[in-house]
C-alpha cells in the first residue's frame, strides 16, 4: 500500500489477459471526507492489503468504475459484507447477476459523495461504460481504461500488445476502445470534456501515475486525434 498524494493510496498488481499477455494494474484507495474508505477498481488484494482496508474502514465503499473492473468485487464483498457497492447500471444484468439489489448505480455516486467526487460519465461506449472521477480535495483525476501510461522495461509480450494498441511507452488510450466504440463523436466529446477539468494529477488503472496533468492532456489529445 503506497501513498500517491494526501489521502490517496494505491496497490499495484499484474493482470493476466491470457495467451501470456499481462498488464500492470492498480486499485486506488481514497480517504473520503466522511472518514470512510473508497476502494476504486478492487483487485486481487493480498491479505496484508485486506487487513489495511479492514483497519481503515470495515464497511468500505467499493467502486467499479466501468464494465471491466468488477472481477474482484465478489471477493471483496465476501470479506466486507457491509460494504456499499457502486457500479455501472448494466453490470448486474450483463455480467454480475449477484449484484442485483446489492449494487447502487454509479450515476448516484456524485450525489451521495458530493464533497469527494465530481463524476464524469463517458458516453458513446456502452461496452466500456466508464465513469471518470475527479477527487475534489486533491484534484486527482481517476480514470480506469480510458488511458494507459505504461513504460519499459516490460515483458516482451506486453510490449507486443501495447504496440498493437498504440500505447507503448507513452500515455495513450488503447486502440481497443476505438475498435469497439459505438458512437465515436459522443465518445470523443466525453473524453475531451475531461480536459476542461481542473486537475493536478491523473491516475489511470494501468501504468504510472501522471503527476503532471500535461501527460494526460497530451495523451488524450493525441488519442482523440486518431479516433
Ligand atoms: Fe483495465
């Protein structure tokens, strides 16, 4: 568990995509103004990490920010059965039936945690269904799969994968999103709206934290120009 900035911590791990492909990933933890703990993109947390969460808040707020980062919600919920869970509305119907009646629509997160987050729903890409979170107290922009920021050294299979999706050694959106987008113009507008936000750092679920917002802005601008 490492600090990123005041009140924000992260836990890094590696996700396997099959066929030998892997990506670095992170779970981001936010100390909420209520004193509770927000867990964004729960991952395969170690026992040490679980104990850290337990100590901070035995009833944490678990947030699945898109339709892909929900795989470890169940494990986390089993450990923390009084946790509150937010996720994209279609998630229970499409991928995780057990969340029916358990999960709260992430569209309500901003209303529920007004002092903590400004939520920006990314439209035009229902398969991704991502909501970006601006953490108001620290001005940290937290995105999930909207941007990769992965640098070498890295395993050769990762290098191959990132070269294919145009995100090798630089902050870039994976071309996978471009290939699967439903409404390109709407998606582009949503992504570009992030650039108008007042943020000091950007945290993606994949790759290095962007401590200079220019990295995110340049990466997103370049990605949108090829969308
Ligand atoms: Fe991801």
